């Protein structure tokens, strides 16, 4: 269940009364409140493969994006080798890849026990019995991602750039696909250090936003009506260096696309607000594929790279559908207007698009059936 409330009029009135922008954000930190999130991030949850959901083609459990793996490494002396070098262990899965589909089709594998987690650190709880010494051992290992999963999602263009496997970051992966999930993992529960800002950071960031006229220095969108979607970025990465030349003001969407900012999870509704403002302010003109990659949701990068490689028509992004009263009723994440084909992330957008006669695809369906999908666009 989600709650969508437009507070723009309230914030506008508050600004008129105080003479200043009001930086207000209503959040519910589910990760700290729900025991399931704590368990998933710390010890992990034991579960059968048949119980894991692969909505959107991504592994999930009760609305949470997850990683799944077999923690038991009881094969000869495998557990000892894995604790020494995680690359020798079982691969962890992130998607409904070929391997997972094959396992589900085999009865003896369908009910195999897996462990699921959303820990961002890259460290997995593993155990096993050395069959030579009969000694049971538990520990942690840095396992590697399944290559079939990367192929399934064409993650960051993996099908044409296999080096992605070596640089794969769990935190970046969760950030890229955060648009699909209501519940997001907690960095502190994963043992990752929080950014250490100065005590006066709130005052400093508020002042720099005002000085820079509440405009993103990348895409130039004016967020004076939604100051909570405007971030202040430290160019050198040092969070306690508040020198004016070291500070830049970015919208949340541009900020998360900066190098080393995989920890920024931006909900899909915030991205849609930013894109709507870009269009309203005539800032969303795109020059071919470069512009599309700049403005679209990061989760669609793999699909877009395949479209680009096959020289398909360049789509529109965040294409707005109007209802009978000329009000915006849906935003199509990717839209090929001439073919009336679109790709959407949210279910409510799908329903409105289908009602308007559009052919609607999900990101993973388009990847799985790319030949049929691409034929619809020519």
C-alpha cells in the first residue's frame, strides 16, 4: 500500500508566510521498523526456491528486493576454500535467470533450501562440513554474482561488456533497481558506514540551495517547489569539506548518477516528479540516445543498450498520457509513440496505458522476448 499526497500547495503557502523555502519530507523508515528487514540484512532468511518471487524478473520476497544463494558448501574441502576465496563458492542470484528456471523445472531442485538476504556489504554467511576432516565450519565469504543473471538483465550492458562481472557492486545493483520496490535495504544494518557530515550541514546545505536558486547544476531543473528533491553534492567526496567551490547542487536523479553514489536510492515517484518538472520547464529535450540515457530510470539501461545496438527508433521518456479532462493520468517510462508501444515500471501506469490502447511491456519481458519486442517498433 502506498500513500501519495501532493504537498506543493501547502509548501507554497508556508513559503509566502515565512519568506523562505520549507525543506520538508515525510518518510517512513520501514527498514528500522520491520523485523523482516532486520533479519534479511543480518542473518538472512532460509527459504525454498519455490517460495521466492521473481516479479519483474528480479528476485524478491514480500515486496523486498533480495539476493539468493545456497549457503551450504559441504563438498570435500570446499567450505575451507570458500572462506579463503569467495570466488570459489556458489554464485548468488539476483534475477530469474536460465539457471533458476532450470532448477524450478526439476522437482529435486525446486524445493532446495536457499538463503535470501538484502545485505549490501557483499559478505555472505556460509557454512559446511569438510568431508575429509568431518569438521563443520561457519563464516563469511565474498561470493560472486551469477553471470546468467547479468545476461538476463543485460545489466549495464553486460552482454557486450563482460568486464561488468568483475566490477559488480551489490549496493549499486540495489540502487539501480530501487524503482521497482517499495521497501529499500538499510545501509547501517549492512555494516556500511554512514556519511559523516559537519554538525551545521543542514544549515550549510539549505543556504547553498538558496544561493544557487534551487536549480540543478546538471539538468537545470528548478526545484524551488520541491526542495526535498534537491541535493547538495561534495565534489571531492569529503563530507566535512563545505568550501563553496566544493559544493554543487543536483536534483536527486542527477545526483545518484554521479560516480560512487550507488548508495542513493531514489523512489520512482520522485524521479517522475523531477521528469515532469523538466518537461514543464522545457528542459527535457533529448539529442538522440545520449539524452535518453541521461534522463531515463537507470533500471532501463540494459534494455536501452540493446535497442541502441539494434538501431531501433529512439523512444520518448516519461511520456505523459492525458485523461478525458486533459489531466496527466500516467507517465510511460519509455514510449514509441508511432508504434504505440511502451515500457512501464509501475502497475498503475500499465493499467492507464492499456486503457488508452497502448501495447505495454515490462522491462524484463522486453529483454526476454527482444526479437518480438523489437519487431513491434519497426
